[in-house]
C-alpha cells in the first residue's frame, strides 16, 4: 500500500470531481435521485468540498433508483465512463457499485484480482426493520454474507493451484482443486442470496433505511425522513444533493461532526497502483507491482 503525494492527491481529487460531475449529469438525464454519503456529506457541510486529507466521493441511491441506475449503466453508460458491480464483475466482491472513469487505473488490493478506473462509490439504501434488535440481526446477516463473498474471492487462482502442486500436501491441493471447480456456482449462490435478502423488507411499513451490510453501526439508525427530497450544499465548484436533514445525518453517523479529528486520524485511502492517464488490465498491473523494488502507487 502507498500513500499518495500531495501532487498525486490533488490530481486524483480533480479527476474524482470530474467523475462526480459526469455521474450527476447522468442522474439528471435519467431522472435518478442520489444523495451524497459519508465523508462527502461531511466534506460539503464542514469544508464545502473534499475533506482535505481525503480523495474519494460516496453517494447513496434508494434501491429502486439504484437498480434502474445499474440497468442503464449496463446498456448505455455515458461516454468515457463505466461501472463495476458484483453481479456482473466476477472478481469484484463489494455489494455496491463503482462509477468509473474508463481511461484510468486504480488497484487498491493485492488480495483481489481486479483493478478499475478512478471512481465514485454508489451505495444502495434498503428498507430495514424498525425494531432495533431485529434490525441488528438482519444487518449482521447482510454483513456476514458480504464477508463470505469477499472470502470466496480470496481463494487461489488456477495458476496458483497448479504452481503449488509440488509445494503442498496432496490433501490441500485436492481441496483447492475441488473449491476451484465449484467456485463460480458458489459465488453465484452467495450473490443471488444477498440480492434477494437485501430486498426482504421492501414493501413493508418500516421507516428505517440504510446500506445494510455497512461496517458502521451508527448508520443503521437512519430513517427515511432524514433523506427526504434532498437539499443542496456547495462542494468545490459545484452544488451536490445531500439528505434534507443532513445535520441529523451527520450527528447520527459521526457524532460531533464539526470537530476535526486528531491529526493522527486524518489519513487518506491507500492504493497499490494508480495511473490516471490510461486503462491497464489487471494482469499488466500485477506485473508492474510484482517487479522487484516497486514501492510507488503511481506510474505517471
């Protein structure tokens, strides 16, 4: 992992902002509603733009808009942009989409066999139970499924299995081969089950909504009226849509959101590899980062 230099951070922020503008234009053209999420709301309310040490942008969509957004992006994405989603991208494990610049490359993990363009994260909001205990059990189950899908993709590739035949026991090798043979149907089952269960409470009278497989427990206390029709706040050189009661959202999610965190907690997202000028297939990225002496995030 590598921390970006100030110059690299500024370059990535600039591209991410342009990606957000393209996403907003796509939403407006297709009558899709979004809300800024997480640190993007915090950045807009506290800094009128990016959190100074951060470089990413997150948005929410209600499930109906999110599903329609996915369908539209599959068939008619805006020029120069593409999406990554776990239903159609078999090496991607997260239950939310990425809206990506199609002419750039980001690799965030060495554990997973995937790279994608510089992106914004698009999180679906689902109806969850009003009862606190039932909601917690449901969200725990969604998080468990999310972790199972992630763990599934950590399994060895065929190249690694065959390369290790002479280096490990026959029993372990046979186990790896057996799992590899059934990897696709196992993953399809887990993703299909999660997709069904994410919609389990839609159509009920429950007032709570959230990104239900979130690692953040406070997020699970959000209610639909916090989001409403949305309002706007300045963000860098544009305005973005945030939850109508965005201050309540921030208090629920962060507590005393107006207070800056301690310096040691002001950390940016780390990346393994970044090239903002070209799209590079993962196999080629892997060759670069596996070179002896490679210690940088960027090939620019």
